[in-house]
C-alpha cells in the first residue's frame, strides 16, 4: 500500500476488507482439493480494487446476523466500508469473483 501511495486510513480499511473476502472464500467455497483461491489488488485513479476468486458454488448473500449468531457479519462489514462491491460468476463457469472498491 505504501508503494502505491494509498493513504494509511484507506490502507487499514483495505486490509480489513481483503481479510474478510479471503476468509469468506476459505470458509464458504467448499472447493475440492487442488482448487485455489486467487486474489488481486489494483490501484488506479484514486481507487483500490480488491478481488477474491474461488471455485466454490453459490453467490454470497448479504444478510443481517442476529446478536446470537457467531458469524455472518463479514459481508455486512464489506458493504458498510467499501464504496462498491459485488460478486460475479467466473468466466469459465467454475466459481465466482467477489470484489470491492475503495476510493481514496
């Protein structure tokens, strides 16, 4: 982030978002052994884009976790902190890419 001259506050938020998206991929992808999780970070025109791709089925769903739930808050955190986010099927039909963007 320093090399890209991303301001410290945006960099801290980006690390949290990267962690949430990657954790979700590890936890929910249910991909067979040998499948990988790919990550990509791109900085362009004052915007940082984070992408996490996995071979798991299903698209992520934003939900409201109850006070009793032990999980289910990661995507809500991404929704609250990112300027934009979405999920798209991967081009070759196996899995998805979840991305978010931060403006700085």
